[in-house]
C-alpha cells in the first residue's frame, strides 16, 4: 500500500550530511588526545600502569593512538595530563604520526607520503575491498555506515566492492587471525596494481588486545606498504572519510 | 544430588561445593531431563584441575529460574570414550566438539565429530581450517557452491558450502574459525581487570554492552561488590538501546536484500539515531566504555535522561511506521513469508536460543527465565513469541522487540532520579577457587560467561558462550529446500556473530 510509504518518507525527511567537511561530533566522543606535562607526573604513571594496551609512555610523555582503544580510563586518572577531544581527524599515512606528544595539536597527515599516482588515479573513483581479519564487527559496521544514507561517501565515488578484481585497494580490520592471514594475502594479490592498503581500527594497527595472542599472524603488515592508518575502536565513519579524502587528494588537513 | 543449585542473582560458589559425579549418572539424568522443554544446557566445558581433567556442566531450568551445576572428572590419557550426549540431544554438539578439539577426549557415537573453531591450542595440529571435512553427497544432478571465507559485503569471514539440486539448497554446512583470536586465553593471561573488561567488549563488537554486562556480573559475583539499583537500571537501558539498534539495523538489512530501498534508508537513519544516542551518553556508538564492574564512568545525568527519552520516543514512532509499511507491502511479504522455516521441534532439538528461537515458538529468554538487573523486578518482562519460524517471524519478533525495548527504556527513565554513583572497581580481590556464572539475554539471545578462580583469586579459566554458538546450525537448517538466492535474507534474519562463535 502506498499510504504507509508516504508516512515513512515524510518522517524520514532529509538525512544526509550536506557537507562532509563540516561535521562536529558530540562532546562525549573520544577522538584525538591532547597531552600536557606537569611537574608531578605521578598521575600519568598510574594511567600508564592501568592502560590495557600499554599505549602510554611516561618518559618522554607520549600516547600511541595506534594502540589506544579509546576507553578513556587514563584521562580519568590523569585529568591534568590527558584529555580526549572530539577531533575525529586522526588518520595518517605515517604510523609514527599516531604517537601523540605534548606538542601535538593536530595529527599530521604527512601528505608527502602519498604516492603520486594515488590522487591521479583514484581521486574521482576509489573502489575498495574490505577484509575483516578477526575484526569484532564494530569496525565493519562503521565502514558499512560510511555508505549509508547519512554519510553517503559514495557521493565522492568511494565505494566498497565485492570482487578484489574490481578493487583499487584493501581495507583491513581486526588483529589478523592466523586463519585469515592466507585468505587476506590471496585477496590482496588478486587486486590489480597499483593498489592501496588501508589499515582500519586500533586492533588492526597494533593488534590491540590481541597483539600478544598466539592466534594472530600479522606478517601481512610487514610484507606490504601501508598507505593509510586509521585509529579507533571502532574507527568512526568520519575518521575514515577524512582519512580517505586526504589520501586521494579531495582535501588537505 | 548430582547438581548444585543456584540462580542468576546469587554469588560465586566455592569449587568444592560443586558435586563431582560419575559421568554415567550425569548421562542418565540428562538423557531424560533434556527431553523436557524447560531444561537446556547453558555451558559444558572441561579444564585441567590438578592431575585430572574436570568437566563442568551448567544446566538451566526455565520453569524455576534455577541454575544447576554438576561436574565429573577423568584422568589424562584415560582411554575411554564417553557416550555422546549429542547423539541423543543434538543441542550439545558445540560443547562436545570443543572438548574433543581442545583435549582429545572422544565421545562415543558422536554423530558430528568435527572441529569447532580450529583453536590455536587445539590438540590436533594437522587439522587445519583449509582441510575442514565438509559433508559431501554424490549425485549427477547435484553441484556444490562454495562461499567464503571472505564474503561479498563488509562482514566477517566464514566458509559456507552449499550442496544444491538445481537452484535449491539440499544441504548447507558452515565452517567457522577464521575469526579465532584466542579471547578466552587472553582473559587468563592478565591480571589487569580493565583489560579483561575491554576484552569482553570486543568478544562481539555488535554486542559490546551485552558481553560487557555479562563480564561485569561475573566479576561482581566474585568480588561481592554488587551493582547498586541505579546502576542496574542504567545497564538495563543500555542493553535495550543496543537491542533496538541491532534489530533496526537488521530490519534495514532485510529490506536491502530484497531491494526495498525505502525501508533500507529509513532504518539506516533510525539506527544512526539510536547509536548516536548511545554515543551522546558514553562517547562510543557501540556502548564501549559504558559498562564497568561495580560502578560506572558514565552515570546518567538529568540532561542525558531527557535526551535518551526524547530520541527513543521519536525512534519508536518512526520505526513503527516502517513496521506498518513492511506488513502491508505484498511484494515484501512474498519474499519473507514461508521462507527459511525452522519448526519449533527442530529449533528445540538443536538448542536454538534468543530471538530466533522465539520466532519458532520456543520461549527461551533469560530476561524472564533467569532474571537479572531490572528484569523481574521493575520490568515484568514478557517475551515476544511467534510460531511460524520463517524469515517473516524473525523479522516480526525484531519489530515487536524494538517497540518493547523503547517502552522499557521509557518506563525506567520516566521515574529515574540520578543519584551518587560509584566508580568502577578494578581492584577488589576475587573469591578464591570459585565458579561464577553470569547469564544475560543479549539482542541475539542467551549469553553465558563463566569465570573460575585459582587459590589466589586470579582468573584461571574464563569461558564465554555467545548465542551464535547454537544458532548457526539453525541457519543451516533454515535454508534447506529453499532457493539458494534466498540465502541472503535468511542469513540477515538471523544475523549471527562469527567472532562471538570463534572467540
Ligand atoms: S584511552 Fe587509550 S591510552 Fe588511555 S587507558 Fe584506554 S587504551 Fe590506554
């Protein structure tokens, strides 16, 4: 029947975010972290001790967002030293850039690392193959969300495809289980050159809680060059969108 | 008595209280008991204890809210095969398979003796996921379709092997284990309770609140530091928000897979609104960071209570419109109705749980059978049951549960006064040599966490059961006889967890 559909449509209204470059997340969101040094660093030591992934170094003071699970517990223990902001622009081409120091006021994208052919070839259309390698489904759902009615990243030609043959790159989520190491490798090899590697989520970047587990095999990341690192537990759709737009030359951070 | 009897609100139990019986006695008892609908096994596992292997079996009685625990032991390298319970009650297959995989204990006449998840610490290292022993049928008119481990969409991996007769599925076998991360082992490898808490949130990211609550409950039973009443109510709200978000997401996915774009986008927007509500409460769209043992970092404030109430009321109204629309769209009903049928008897036999079981008329729901948090006290929960057991029934259970969850949230929050809250507790010592059992009903179904501590009160064994462990078999049965092109909607109607199964 048509009437119920009109009702749904009316209530639905307009949902898309008109300008993806102009999005502010709720104050509660835990994104980029800001560090400040104090003369007494005992709070930081306590925070470093409880951090479940040893993401905090006390001397010199730094926090690795590639290991961080954004649980926020350290900020509660060392409120003078550690503060989470709602800045979601935390992706980078450089793994080191994810390590925040008291001097960091924004995450450096390191545009110079972007291979020349990437914006040229993929600036108008980028098709990606996602491989979940022991991801816990939250990062995967957020990647799905990038194409939904709200974010609609498809408007820039960025989409996920089923076949690696149709893809220009791979997006890896999860700490990479042993059983997925080979399928991931086969999938990546099936993607035609030139191709990109995006590592999405803190668990994928550093192994997260499973970094030491005997059930994971992270050799893929030693073998291949990574073009984009996107922290988060899970990575927020806006972090993904911002990172990819910078990578393919649609904006400059 | 061969069982120790407790319930879901009780404290942890010292291990010496748990009866150690003969396997034969337990076998005889379960043989009879499990034919009755009110009983099912919540968990059954083995662990090394001193010089032996001790097996724990946790039985639930839905009629009396009892949790019944029994155990038996055997020497290592004892060369006897235990008569298989799976042979009588197929519902036990994942448990017996896990025991065989990890400890090489054989079960006599076990009809489906296959690896469960190719755990890294399995006994038989020659058995690898690439040579999973798929069932085969010979026949000129048959062909096989292999899907996975990597699937077409952005979802987790798993290998599906269809045996088809023309377009119709004769048999589907699902081989899992690709997502195995060694979660249970990581729990025991650390003393950092915050790390353990975060591990529980990562068991299945779409059920972070559910598994988080199960872990918190398991710890509180061991530390004796119970959650206060307000905290219990907050957790109930968080759980029902998670249920709403996932059921709405799956309603949308079911629309996507039949090409119904209006339903799809309306649900996408409503799910966004639901998870953004959770995010505005705790900073994470999946509720990570919200559940902590014995306390909270994110107590509800007056403003947040109002924000949640307003959003939930709007989501409920708009979602109900989508539900009405689906119910009156003949082309949708033609796809959903009488597709992927799992009759009640079958669901019962394989031990189906949660919303999928309820769609087949099996009234299994921890919220009513083994109450916890605000269920059974403030909320008099009545499960939503459908009889048909098809895709439509599973969709309708979801639809009704979304509305019910919205009502529960409103009921709790409409007379909620924020009070002084406690901070999380990561340091309290845990009761030594004890077993703690936490049961809860996630949006998929029954979640069971079991923690066993050693002489120092350190977690020595941590066992997790996600409802998917039981329900994957229901999906395999649902598609029998259906066109293979109906697989996607069947899959979405269950939406099971790979990582929750593989651990
Ligand atoms: S927020 Fe990150 S750095 Fe801080 S304790 Fe949690 S995981 Fe560690």
